[in-house]
C-alpha cells in the first residue's frame, strides 16, 4: 500500500476547497477510509476468511463451494469431501438453512455467483495492469520539482524503461525479487513516517484534530457534489489492500496483522497527516503535495526509495495476477498457459511467461496512451472499488454458509461496508468518461475469455458423459478385448471420473493391438488449495481382474504444483500395487458403486520405498523412455536420437520393482502384481484424444459463434493438454475426435 501515497496526490488535487478546513476534511476522509476498510474489514475480518491459508476471491468461492453445493465443476465426487483440506472450517452438516437449500437447487444463482467471481478475477488482472502503470508514473514527476527539469517525453521514456525492467525481472522468481527489494519497504516506511512527523511539527500540529469525523461532515457541507465525486480519488489511498489479501498464501494472517497494525497503518496515517499539515500552509502545492512536502536535504534519497517502492508495489499485484490466473486455470475457467515454478523450496512461487508479457504490453500501452496519472487514477479507482465491493458480497455469503452465523450478522456486514464502498464506487463510476472505462473494458474481455472457455469445457464434458462406452460391450469382448494385448502399460487420459470415454472405442476398433495393462487417468481439480500426496491418487478397477484395466484419479488443488519430476510413473505403479493388495486383504476400504467400475480407494504413493506390497530399488539411469529403450525399431531409435539432441538426457534414479521374496500372497494377486511389474519394465504409452469441438447445426447463432469462433480460437492458441500434463512426446499417441455439442 506504500505506493498509494503518490497516487493520493491525485485525490488531494481534486478535493478543491482551497482552505484549511477543506484540507482537514480530506485528511479525515483518508484517515477513516484507512481505518474502516484496510484495518477493520481486511485485517481484522477478511484475514480470518482464508481457505487453508489462502486468500482472494477464488479462495472465498472455494469455501462456498465446499460448504454449500455452489460448485459448477463437472467431475466432482462424494469422495472429494473426505479430503483433509476439504473439511477446513466448521462442519458442513449443521445449520442447513432454507436459503442454502434454495440456492443449491437452482442453477441460475450458482451461475450468477460464478460470473461474479470471474468478474472479480478479471478486475484483479486489470488491477495488475493499472498498478504498474500508475505506481511508476506517479513516482517520476518528482524529478520536475528537483533542480533538473525533464521534459514530459523524457519522463515517459524513463517510465517505460522502468516498466520493461520490472517485467523482465519476473522470470527469476518472486522470492528473489522480494529478497532484493525487501529492505526498500523498511526504508520506505521509515522515510514516510519521519517526513510526515516533521511536517506535522513544522507546519501545523493542529492537523491531529482531523481524526474527528466532524471535519468530514463539514467537508461535504462545503464542497457538495464535488466532494462526493472526490471520493474516487480518496479511494486511491487504500490501493493494494486487495493484493494484500490475495497474497495471503505467501505469509501468515498473524504476520500480516502485526505488520499492518504496528508498522504500515501508523506510517500511512502520520504521512497523510503530514501532507495535510503542509498543504494547510502551502495551498499552492496541492497538485504535487508529496514531493514538495519533502525537505530539500533528504529529497533525492526519498525520491530513489519512492521509485523503488513503486516497483515493490507493482511486484505484489503482478504476483497476485499470476496466482489468480493459476487458480482460474485449475478450476477450468482459463485457457491452458505455461506455468513455471520458480522455487523448489518455497511452495506456490510461480511465473507465467505469456501473462507476464501480455501485462507488460498492456501496461506500456496505457502508459504511452494516457500519459496522465489523473486518467489512470480514475481507472484504477474504479477497479479497486469494484473489487472491494465484490469481496464484501462474497464474505457476506461466507459469514452465513461457512461460518454459519446468523443471516442478520451477514446482512449487517454487507449493509455497513456495502454502503461505504458503494459510495466510493458510485463516485468512481462518475469518472467512466475520464478513463474509468478502461478497467471495465479489460475486465469484460478477460471475463469473456474465462466464461467462453468454461462454457466450452462443460459442453465437452457433458458430451463425454452422454456418450460413454457401455460396460456390457466391453465385457462382451473378453479379457483380450478382441485384439492382441502386448507388453506395456497404456495410460488413457480422460476427463471422466467414472465410466469409459467414447474415444476408447476408437482405439479398440482401429488399433490391431493394445497394451497388457490399461489405466484410465483422470487429472482433476478439486475446490481446495492443496491436496496432500497421501490423498492424491484414487485407484479402482474398470473390469474384472483378468482384463487388467484400472482407473486412477489424480487430484490437485487450485494452488497445487503439477511438478515435472519424472516420478509420476513410479507413483502410479506403487498406487496400483497398493490397490491390488488392499482390495484383496481389506475389502471394507472399497466403496462399491457398481459391479466393477466405481470401486475406488485412496492409495498412498508419497514414498515409493514405504510400501510392502512391492519392493523398489533405485538404479541411476538417464531419463529416457523405457519403451524406446526396449524397442529394436530403427525408426523409433532414430526419433529417440533426434529427441535427445533437442532435449539432453538428465541423470535421474530409475526405479525397478520386484515382489518381496518372503511374503506369502494369493496366487491370483501375485500373478497380477507380476503382470504389472513386467508391463512397467516394457514401457509406458500415453494415449490422449485430440478433440475438435463444434456446435450442432441446430444450435443458435450465438452458440455457434461462441463455440465455433470463440472457443476454437482459444483452444488453438493455448497450450495442448499433453504439454500441460508434462507428457513426453516420444511416448504420446493421439487420436482425433469431433465433439458436436
């Protein structure tokens, strides 16, 4: 929030009045705005509305989806509710209100809630664009008040250089950038506190009386409509508050509360009072009060720290933007993009190259196009007010459905903060023609991208659900499936958590042979931030034991990291072996939902050495595909050599499994485990469907445009599912299929 000091100069210049009491009224407005919204609402209330330590609009939505059936994710199962992270907060089975049952039965309220959340997420992305632009632009005009005058073009060029450098640094990782700039935050807080205290003592100590709300009443009485419109500028004094809540996952609620209450809040209050004291004696300095209020001996040091703190503030919002897009993608509301995990030790530190450069282009376009902090401030104020209002609405729902408090308490919270933020929002909306249209346009574009992608994914999933292969047809083919079963493991990727996808019939009818062991892999997201490794794999059978066909559901939270550590195959083998052993010895752990398909259990694969069903030994080897190594085909070997030239092999531990020598087990189980081990040594093949989604001829023109133009464009210009799932191309088999939805 430190960079808001320069941006607040915009608001001060708009307050008008031109006398001491007007300045005191503006100071009182800023003081109570800081006290009621960041301190009372966010620090004392919202930080308690976390989702396993995560904050932001999607964290609130995740809480609501778990404690009430508001989720629109298509492949959710009852077993997901048994996750340890799922049960975070009060019990979901008590205090089932009539309002909750009414909202759960109706799809329109749930769709409306998703649209509100997507709009809030779009505002966060727009916030990431505007924050960088206004933070840098508002720090550089201080050069105009130094000894050396710079032209407007030179200032603009310098701002662009700083912005490009900021976005170019993102790839080295958030923790490294934060480590470089962390001392700047301390210097910045100390600087503004000392300067503010000096101005209060030197210019007008009576400014302390501005904390009385009486000055607010007098301010509006004198300024009237102009004073109300100026609320949009006052809002700039609390920018960064939403980013503080969205970045909750990188810190703890206690540390944020302590830092804000004992450091940030006092420093901001003292600095704003210092500016008001300076302006009460220097009314001609209103347009740029911050830099003019700095004493000359310390001007340059504070100017440098102010510029660097602008970079720190921009860094926080860029990080929040990456986090929000990661959450949107995990919940099926954003096209697949490349997510780079920049730290092996700090969980959740990510960098998204495509989004980073897109934000840079948008930020530079706004900086060059507007060239005016007032217009950018109008846009920024509207984005901030809208996002805060959405957060207030979601927290009111959390109070009722998650914290299970009285609806009257929820209503009072919504009414109190809704009226305050509604006043700021109404004032910000008055500035739509003066730059306020920008966040609305950006949010609309991003929200359309999110909703079109989510809509297309849901239609595709529903098509798969209604065109599943009947289990009776598969059982009628026999254990051989009517084709030759060759050594190896075939991993068939599908979005279905139950049933057999229609694309499998294409494989069976068109391929002359298939693998000895088949595993249907469903990688799904659940509405929790993290899923522990012990709860990640859910394994079951698809057909009777002789068929050697299994299902494995791999569950990830919306903040989880799908690491490309090369250990997925070994974890899968361990999970299948544990399932085979537990199914025979402890059948009470299986929940039967059908004759074969539907019997699932959670298996623990966090440590491949810990299980006693099969024994793993490590052999140092290159990270080559075992299926290619064992092949004698010259074509495959030549492909392997080309692949190795482009991707040099990395030394890793090759795992080899074998049965324990002294363990007594049933002959059928032993045979099945041996088939699994032999198939693993023969190699893996990853089988995916290359889908083409088209609208039916009977669909409306709007639906045809959304699917055939919008969704198709997004699908062609995003990362493919095989790349997103880190599937090696040398082992990939794709079969095309058209979905008419």
